[in-house]
C-alpha cells in the first residue's frame, strides 16, 4: 500500500507560476522512463515538475520530504522548479481534530429548492485573484453556515497521474462545496463552485469544467482508493463534510480515526488571509 503523505495547511503565493510558495511535498512521481519529467505533488494541490537531471534530485532531498519538511519553492511559467530551499513551518499546530472512536453522524441541510441553492451561490463573495481552492471552499461554507445555518458538504476531485501526464495538468486535486437540494420532489446533490460556475452543477458537469476528455469519475469513500491506484482511470470523486479543509483531513481520518466535528478557526483565518487578503 502506498504510504500516506501528510498534507498540512499552507501559506502560499497564489499563482501557479508565482514567484514563490511555501508548502510541503505530498508525493513525487518519477514516471516510467528517464525521458519523463519528475512530477512533484505539492500540498497546495499544484503539480510542479523537475527534469530528471535536476541537481536537487538527490537521496538527501528525496528522503527529506517524507519527514514533513517545509520548503520555499519557486517555479517558472512551465511549472518547472527553479529553486527549492527548506524553511520553517508557517504556523504552529495548524490543524486541530478531535479523536472519535466511530465516525460521528453529519446531517447536511436539505435546501428547499434549486432556486434557493442558486441564490446561495450568487450571494457568495468572489475575488478575481488567484487563490487556493480549499481556502475559497472554506470561506464559502463557513459564511453560508454563519448567515443561514446551512450545513453544506464538500466534493473533492482527484486527478490521476495518467491524466496529469497526458494533458500536462496543473492540479492533482480540486475541492468545492456541494449541497443537498430538493428538485422535483427528489433530493439531489449540486456543486456550488463560485469561482467556476454560475449555477448549481451535477457532479459530472462540474468535473467536465476541468477535464479535457469528459472522463467519468467514480466515487470513492477512502483517500487510499486514490492514493493506491494513481495510474488507474482519469479521476475520482470523494464526498466529505463542510469542516474538511484539505485531503490531509481525510488521510488522517482513515489512518488514525481523527474526525473533524467543528470549524478549525486557524484554518478559517488562513483561508480569509490567502483568498481574500482579510484578517479576522
């Protein structure tokens, strides 16, 4: 089984080809031949790249990312890493979970109509700056909960390494809120991704915004179903509750039984700072 790579809260420069980001390394994929670029999966969700002869591809560095080290990373416009140096973690104790021996029951709100779901989507704040998807999703779900007592969910889409290499894709995951909503007498699930959509979307219609081949994404229930099958298929969906911040939460839940049952205000504050340049 593939070892879990721990994803933790990041502070970053938002643009993919920005001057520098501070993050951890989730995993490294060397490809199947020396001619392929090395893919560096960052905790930010971005996929950076290295040439196979890059000087930092040495045993000391390759082993260090497994110790949860932090790095300042600079990439060029093609996402090739041009500089990487160790750095201190930006926050102390950035995550906070409560240990639960059995998963707690999370009961999401059922929104009474598609029109109301669309109203929630349109009232959510939008900032044109580039930002991390998990920070945007945290703010939207937090503010819907504060204003409307709306208990929403979040949907992750994971992109496989086959897909990333085939299309030179820049992300390995994306996350956005979704809600349960009544539609013609049935409860359906609709994604409210304020940055990319103008109306509530079915899961696959939302995925097709990012997919370049209209692939069908199966739903998984454990992060390891993606991590252990990185070359199988094109993409996967995973549902989670509104308190989830990054895939790290789902990894830790699966590995150690940690269950998020409330807002982590350190994460909420970081989300406001990175996505909206606001301090709360």
